[in-house]
């Protein structure tokens, strides 16, 4: 509510937390699940077009036994380059409706030169 009152026209993307802990029995998994459920519920309750939930955990498939896949994390905490790419593309997709076309922005010529 505070954000809405101060920056009414601002879009906000709430990003779900990635799974934590290698094993599905890691206690952090349940905490992360509850946080993500709360974020998703908040977005559903608010029903605003300018408040979006990005389901980041869906970008990181788990192994059949529920453990983290090393394909997505270097050390089961930090993301791999491929995962950052997937995450970046998903974030851009979530933000795209709120980003004006580049040609219409004041810095478009500067960015084009860069």
C-alpha cells in the first residue's frame, strides 16, 4: 500500500525465490515455498495489472527425486550462466509490458550509439 500511495503508476514485479538446499528435505525448502505462496497470494489478492508475480522456481526444474540440478547452479547456491540467461529472459518478458519502446525514450539515441 505504501508503494502504491507513493508511486501509483509504478509497475512492481515480485520474484519468487529459487529452491534452496540440495535435498528436498532441506528445511529451507519449506520456508521458500511459504514465501513464494505468500507473494503469489498477494499478487492475486491485489488484482493489479501493475503488480506481477514471476514464478522463478518454475524456471529451475528439479531432478526426479526433488533435489537441485547442478545444471542450474554452480554450487547449489549461485546460478549458472544458462540459468541467469533463462531468468533474464523471463524477467524481461514480465517487464516488457511496462517498458516504453526504445525509440520513444529520451536516451534512445545515446543507447543506440553505445
